[in-house]
């Protein structure tokens, strides 16, 4: 059986769509809703859906955050494999059937697929993994995936996208790694989770050209709230990744540092693009971000930065030289051309 785990927090306006898409699926599955201390009517909505469909289970807990919520869902799930969904997105009606078939035929530890990015204007784009289709065994994971897991000569070239919602994972593998995952992480928690899982996985199955998870970008989320505090969170993420690498003997530690530089570049780009209307605040936030000890150190490591493209290296050079206004102009230009984007 497959379990769909959905953490829920103050999502009364979006949860209906998510659940409608989940229950349309065919196959043997359950839906585990974890109401993480919602203060709106989310808990009541979960209860109504439980009465409507016997495949839905609801767990209520005090607010502990996203990581803790999905962990609770996994512990209570009865399925052999866990599929994740956020409470403001939706999944296609054949996802569970496809996952079931792959699980029965190949029994991999992780099943991966792509996502569809849905934008407010009705447009969409596909985002996929950078691994071959089909079953990949442990030897190929070690030789072909782990050495380039986070970065393979270009922004956005992570071998397997970090999101929980673009993979189905064997429950036993999740349970075995939960103790390594810090509940306090509020950004980058999927990076840490997926990294721990791939280091233990004996096999991965990539479903070719399949994008069943719909990530819904809304106007509010598109504006974002990027500032120096986001960069500080990515400092914590890098620390957690290095801890996991140490525990599991991961031999490509520069991959983690390249991932950190990529994340910080994306933070700075977002600050520069989204705060165009307030250049004084924008420059202050970029200055603070670039001034973080960990960021400054990473941006001055030539060996790490040399692998990035010309646009990224130019941005790093301008930031190191404190030419923030020129860098902001270029960042906005690159953004329009989709030069630096996930």
C-alpha cells in the first residue's frame, strides 16, 4: 500500500483542491493528514474529509513545524512507500497507480519523477531530474550520482531534485534517517532529507518524462520574502549536510559547498529582483548577506567558484567588489532572460 502524507497548517483555502486530487487516484492507498496546530479551520476541514472518505486518516498535534509534521505522518503511515504532497498543491490521478506498478515490479528504495510548475497566469513548465530513466542500482548511484549529486557544471543541475514531493520513498528508509534530520530547519529541509536518503538508498527508479506533481506558485509566494535571514538558514543547511556527510562517509564534500554558493546566489538574486522598488533596503540586505562570514569565505574560494558559469562568476566578482547596484542591474537582466533560475 502507498501512503500519501500531507502536512497541514492554516491551509483551509487550498486543502480542498489537494485532497480532491489525492482521492481521485486509483490503487491501494491511504491519505495521512497531519494538522500541525492550525489556528484557522484546517482541523475541522480535515475532520470533514475523514468522514467523507475512509481512506483518510487525521493526526492533530501542536505546532512543531513542517519537518516534524511530515515525520509524524510517516510514523503513523501504514504504507510500504510514502508519497508526499504539500497542502496547497495537487497530484495527478494516476500517480499512485504508477508508483504502485514500479514498486511491485522493481522494489526500489526511491522512486523519482518530475514536477509541473503552475504559475498564476496559467502558464506552466516541467522540471525534472538529471538521471537516466529506469532502475539504477547502488554501484551506479555511487559512480554516477553521488559525485555530482548537488552540482554538475551548471546552476540547477542537481542530480535528483531535493523536494520530498517529487519522489516516493520506502518507509523503512525514511524511518532509518529521521534521527539525522533537524526539526528546527525551516528552509532547505528537503535538501537535507533527500541527501540522507540517497546516501543509504540501494536503488532508485526514475519514471521517464512524468511530471505528476503540480507545484502551484501563487502571487504572494512569487514575491517571496528573501533577506539576509534566508542566507543564514542556508548556512545552517550546509552545516547539517556536512554532519550527515561525516556520519555516512560521503567523499565529495565540495558538492555541499557548491550547493551552498548556488543557494546564496539565488537568495541575492531574489533580493535584488524583488526589492527593485526599494534600492536602499535592497543594497543593505545584499551587503549583510555578502558580509556573512560563511558567505564571504565561500565567495572567495576560487576553486569552488571557478566551476560556475560566466554570469554567476561575474555576480560573485561584483559582490566581492561591493558593486551592488551594477550587480542588481545585471541580476534583473539575467532574471528576465532566465539566466539564473531554478
